[in-house]
C-alpha cells in the first residue's frame, strides 16, 4: 500500500480536490477570482515599481530634483493597488475559508449519518476512538488543502501572466522563468511522493491514539479500582511515542522542503540580476525593465509557496479522505420495506426456523422457532452465551437471520419500513445508555408525539416516577454524561420509560431490570402485564420471580430451543432448566447476603 501511495498520491490528491470543487463550485471560483486578481495586481505592481525607478528615481538623481505632482501620482497609484489587493485577499480568503469549513461540516454530517445507518455488527468491529477520529481528524485532514487551494490556482494564473509579460519584456530573462517554474513543480512532485507514506502512517496513529485514549477514559473506574493507572499510562505512551516519531519524520521532510522552496525564487532573482546587468550594458533592456523583472521574481516567492502548501498537504488529505470513504462506503445496511404492522394494540411475533451467525463465525442460533402471542409475556431463559441477546436483537431487527424468518403480525420484518418497525417494537438493552441531557430529554428523544403526560405515564409504568419527583428540578434535572448522577437501577428504569413512552406494541427486555431491586422489578413487570400495558413482552430473565410472571418460558440451550412451556411445567420436566433456575436462585440469595 505504501509503494502505491507514493506513486500516485498526487493523482489521488487531485481527485479529492476535484471532488471538493464539484461540491462547492461557487465558493471555489470566488476564491480563485480573488486570487487571480491578486496575481494580476502583483505583476502590475512590479511594473509600476520598475517604471517609478526608471522614470522618476533615476532622473531625480541625475537632475537633482523631483516634482511634487509626480510624487502624488505615484503615491496614489501605490495606494490604489494596495487597496485593490486588500479586496482581492479578502475575497480569496472568504471563498477558501467558507469552502473548507462547509466541506468539513458536510462530511462530518455524512459520516455521522452513515454511522447511524450501519448495523451494530459493523460497530462491534471498529473501536469507538477510531470512529471519533474518522468524524473529526480524518474529515479535517481530508480538506486541509482547501484553504490554500484557490491561492495556488490563482498563483498558476499569475505565473502564466508573469511568463507572458517576461517575454514581452525580454526573452532572455523569460528563459529564467521557464527554467525556474518547472523546477518548482518538479520539486513539489518529488516532495509529495516522499511525504505520502509518512502522512498516511501519522494519520493511522492519530486514530490509534484516539482509540486507546477513549478506551482508557471509558474504563477509568476499572483502571483506578484495579490499580492499573501506571500500566494504562505505559500502554498509551507506546502509541504516543510512535505518533511523535511519525510526526517528527513529517517535520524533518517538511523542514528540508520549505527552505529549498524559499531558495529557488531567490536563485531566480540572482540569475535575473546577473543576466539583466549584461542585457542592460548591451542596451537590450532599460533600467525600468530590469527592476520590474527582478522585483517580480522577488514578490513571486511567497505566492509560489501556496502551490507547495497544497502539494505538501495532499498526502495527509488522501489519507484522511480514504479513511472517511471507508466509512461512507461500508456495506451491511439493512434494507427496509414500506409496510407497517397491521392492526392495533399488542403485536405478536413469530420466529420460524431461524439460524444466525456473526460475520464469518460459526452459527450461534440453530433452527429457532417459537412465538410470542399478542398481549402475552414470554421469558427467554438460558445460560450465559446461549443466544438470548441474539434472539432479542433479531426481534427488533438489529440484525437479520442467516436463514428462516421473523414476522410481526404475519409481516416479515424486512418488509416493514424503518418508521413502521420503530413504531411497532422497542428494545431495552442489557446495558442502559443515558444521554447527557435532562430526564425529559432522555425519555422524549425530541419525539413530538411524546408530551409530559406520556413521560409521567411511562415513568409510572417503569416505577421511576417516585425518584424523579424527588429530584431538584424534576423532569428538567440534568443527569450528566451517561447518567453519572443516577444509580444503576435508576438508569435502567429511565431507559425502560424511554421505550414505553413511544407506546410500542412489542416490548423486548434484554435483562433490562437486573440492577433493580427484586420487589421493584416485580412491580414493573406486573404493571407491564396490566390490561392497559398495550404491548406483548419478550423478556430475557434470570430471577425466578420474573420468570414466574411470564405466560410461557422458552428455554435456550447452546443456540437451540431446548424446551417451551410454563415455568411450573419446565421445573417439573426439564432437569437442565431446573438446575439453571436453582443456580440463579442460589447466586441471588448469596448476593442478598453480601449486600446485607
């Protein structure tokens, strides 16, 4: 990959710039127009300086006098050119700045939308820190060359105008320009090829550092309680040192490139002065023409650097762009239909000979078939790793089965629209997630159909209205990042209330009340089973009290349905089920003793 990047990074970089120009053409041409006018004024200024030296300054020294009117005209000319240059610089920077920031905002939104559209399986294969890097530093890197791009394009226009004007002035001095400018372009090409692998490596390490840092911060509680601060610091330091070395390598090459780019125009100026002195002595050019050309080469040094800035950032731009495109081009989307689940009230769900496997791994579900009748509660019971959470994910279509089908009210889940699926079912996962927002904001999620009456009704069903009412600001209480001001049980009840506020017809609880006191859990499930509950329930359960509330129990063993029946029936006829539930009871009793 490194060799290929070195060979064609310039072409790939130009394609990135072309894509950016097609996306924001108006702003680009505003910047280029300002830059081109600036270039024309630079050339005009050089010839004005030459004319002043040749026709005012030299005669003034010869004659010992200078007219006030001439000085006023000269001053007005320079002031006018300077003011016009200010206007063109403003136009150039306005177009370039707006273009760069609009592109970054556009692609950050695109990356975020893509993240939300991709299935959980894709997210599980990518570190959160790397995803943050894609949306932030990679997008920023992709469009870093946009800032100097209009200036660089205007500089090319200026160079063409300069060469033409040089030929009109003197063909010998024009040859200096024809030698210098290709040398500058060649140097930039060599630089981009050398810089490419360094920038790609640095961009990859930025993402790795971000990923390790995010993991360490996210696991700060574990790190501190286990006394692993020093070890985590050492682990982080390894990647930081690698990033430091990569950036130093970039800096070394840039430190060599920049002085050479600065020196070439100076060499051109020296060559112009030497050849110009000879041409002046032979009478082929005038003092004004020599000064104009020499001054032109002097002022070209800075604008020509703009081309170097663009070329210097192309490797980093390519690295960032390709990492962004890896996200935007990622596959695995779940295609939705256009249907809605028929009927109203509780919705039944049927699993029909469902098989499932994660990525290229072995199958974790085998011929799973069972039903949750409308308005009924079904408990999934099984040992850790038996496939219960996978079944829960299939029920709300976070993933699709490898074979078989899942239907809601007779409609296969892939035929439901995204809105229809969200209106029909809701999942409350094992690990509750609380946004850094108010209680109200966490429950409504800006859904216009959910008002405060719905919020309080959902809180009551989730047995959360009591503690919310006691909070200082009630529904307006800020809960902090990930709900840091709430206990584990409070967060679980809050996420349950969020699901209930949308009035789902099918509620899937994936061990969603494990941190709740057993008595509160029983009250929650009783409330959900009430006549006004309005939902069928599929619950992953461990506690006997929870299981006993279910109308039916599905016993899952090693990805297969081992038995289906009531809790009493399975306790009497299935030894594996009886042993598992008994083990759960012993563990729960021991936990209560430790807590007491």
